[in-house]
C-alpha cells in the first residue's frame, strides 16, 4: 500500500486537523477510500483511531496556550458521546454509497456556512446556563493580548453535539467540523477557542466510536498504525501554528479544505 506515503499524508492530515479543529479524519477517510480503494468502514475505523491520537497531540498544546475551554468541553461531551453510541448502531445498516453522499453533502454545507461568516461576532452576554456554570472565559489573541468572551445558546450547542456524535461514528471524522460550526456560529465563541475546544473533545467522542469498531473487527493495524503516528506528528505542528495565525486565515483554509473534499466524496457516492 505504501506505508511511508500514507505516513507522510497522515502528517499533513494531522497538521490540518489540529489547525482547524477537524481531527484529521476529514483528510484520511477520502485518502484511504478514493486513492487506496479501502472499504470505507475500515477507513472510518482507522480514522477514528487517528482522531484519538490527534486530540492527544494537539490538546496538550492548546491547554498550555489557554485556548481550550475545559468546562464547556466537559458539558458538551455529554451530547457527543450519546450521539456516538447512536451513530455506531446506525453504521451497520447504512449503505456505503450513502455514507459517501452524507459525508460530502455535510462538508459542502459546512463550507458554505463558514464562507458566510467572514468575521468574529462575539456576544457580550452569557446564556443563563453559561452564567450559572461559569462557562465563559478569555484567551490570548495573535497579538498576545487577553480577550474575554461570553457564550450563548448552550441548549442548542448540546443538541448540535448529539448530532456531531452521530456523524463521528458514521463517518469517522471526529465530528470536529460540526463542533467548530456549533461553537463558532450558534454559541458565539471565537474561532480559535472553538478549534482548540473541538480538538480536546474529539478524542473522547472518537474513543467511544473506535472502541465499538474494534470489537466489531473493523480496525486494521496496518492502516491504523501509520495513520496514528503521522497524525500525532502533524498535530503537534498544527497546534503551534494555529496560536499565531490570524482567525480570518484559519477560516479561509477551513472553507477550501471542506469544498475540495466534499466534491470528491459526493462524486464517489454517485458513481
């Protein structure tokens, strides 16, 4: 298969995953299915293993740089883990072509939504739940200055995370895209905080799904090993770059990656 090439590609996927809060699965699943011809269920299982590695590699850096909102992450994980269990149960009955179409369609929707939001729209007030649970916080911007932020629409965030957990188990993407969109759009968090918190959360979500796929026998060590190693190496570099990169540039990279991959996956599902 070319384990060295797969390792190199995985490094790039880990870099993008950590930079954008995607988890790397958005790159690995298309690579394994479109270029290597791997069954999408094996690709999803390998991706979920790599997502745990991505989260471990990037989350440490973001915690050190005070970008991750731990209180919010723990609360939202309730929804994502429940969704991951439901998603795994659905995965055994959904056909492969429908998985490709679902993957591609969701990514295209995500790209359009991110393209529409060209700048940060932070809220000045907390949702009552955020106020009671003290979920708001502050983070250092690209100039090294501390910027405070509030959090809105906490119930919508929880419901969205349930959907993110379902997609994680179905598609092996860590649901980082969905989480970033929910926190950035509905909950009005800064894009950097959204990406960092997503990276922290996706490991927990993916672990719930990956364990189920492992018991089912879909985890192939010859795929998962090089992918996981590459993802770890790439995620460490991505976490360092993200801290210094302007938010607008992160958003542009996010949109381009989503658009390209979505076209590829939809085409595969229609063939």
